């Protein structure tokens, strides 16, 4: 399929040139049968080829300009959606944060009263951990909506990935998911906010787990790449063998409040927040997916200390 698409794109980019060459070939053969004016044929052939190349270049330039305009418009629409999300999410986060603080304080008090009962002590500790995790998510959401500066530090990416995997270890085991890791040697460090990047990986891993009912594979790759400007990037990809996403839905997955999940309780904010975090780190994120074959999310973070 990819090979066919590549061939089709090459034909679209060079269609007029191919037509001009075909016409030139036909003309040369027919004219050579009735005339020996080689110089005339060369001049005409040269003119047709030059005209074909020039016209094709103009068409390609126009097409590129239109694609860039469409891309810019989509980015503006996305920015407006995120701005609206920021207003709504900030209000919700403030409303949730105060009750969470009361819950955490209450759990601390309960722990002091049930120290002799190991079962109740374990239950209160679980409640506390869950409340603290929710509190951290609220803080991250507030940070995202306010566009506050990230607390960046020079870190290795593999310990962050490993710690994030430990957060979802229970779900991985309960669903009988196999995790395959491929970390390239001598990976460059990245300057990131470790907590926010953990939130990115948690969101992506939970999406992968939700897409697989019972059994499957999550494959994680980490390697260094360079873009067309020779900028070094640390690329992390997370691929699953889940249900996949249709092409029509794939272009909307970064929209706030858009979700492909049918289960209740999904607000459709995970990928929107994830993209916001990656954007703040001057990184790149894209998603590849095929229905019934799985999804692959590719993240690129600038290597070293980007300015």
C-alpha cells in the first residue's frame, strides 16, 4: 500500500514531465521516418521538455503553497480550540483541586487512627496514592492551560520510560500484554520537564492498553534521528497491536474532547494535553494507525539543550 502511494505521489509530482517525454519520444520516432532534420527535432524536443519541466514546477509550487496554507489554517483552528479548552479546564481544575486537598488531609487523619489494622491501613494508603495522582494530573492540566514555563532539566529518557511503565504495570499484567523494548545505545540526553513527559507516556500507554482487550504487544523504540535541517532528535515510538483508528478519525485525535473510545469516563483530553506538552518542549508528535492492525505514536524531542 505504501509503495503504491509513493508511486502515485511521484506521478502526481512529475506528471507533465512524463507526458512531455512521451510526446517527445513519439514525435522523434514519427519525424525520423519522414525527415532528416535532426537539428530541428533537437530544438523542438528541447523546447517541449523545458516547457514541461517549467509548467510542472509551477504546478508543484502552487500545490505546496496551498498545502502550507491548509496546514497553517489547521494549526490556527487547533490553537483556538486549545484556548477554549484552557478556559474550561482551568475552571474545572480549580473546582476539583479543593475537594482533592480535603480528601488527602482526611486520608492522613484516617491513617493515624487505623495504624493497628493493616488492612485498613493498606486501603487508606491506596486512597492517598490515587488522590495524589489525581492532584498531580490537575496540576499538570493547570500548567498546560496556563502555559507556565516547564521545569526543564537534562535527563536520560530510558529511566523515565521505565518509571512510566511501572505506573501501568498492573494493567499490563491483568491484560496479558507483552512489552518489547528497543533502546539504541548512546542515546542523547534531552532537556525536558520529567513529570510532564511521564504524563505523556502514561497517556499513550493507557491508550494502547485500552485498544487491546486481552493480550497483545506494546513495542517501544528509542533512537536518535536527524531531520532535514540536521537537527538532532531523540525519537520515541510506542506501537501496539490494538484495534487501530480509522483514517477519518485519525485526523481529529488531537482535538480537545474528541475520543475514539466507547467506554464511559473518557473526556477526550489525553492526546490534546499530550500534544500541548510536546509542543511546549519544541518537539514533534504524529500518529500512524490502521484499523485492526494497531497504532504507532512517534514523538521527537530535540536532543541536547534546545533554545
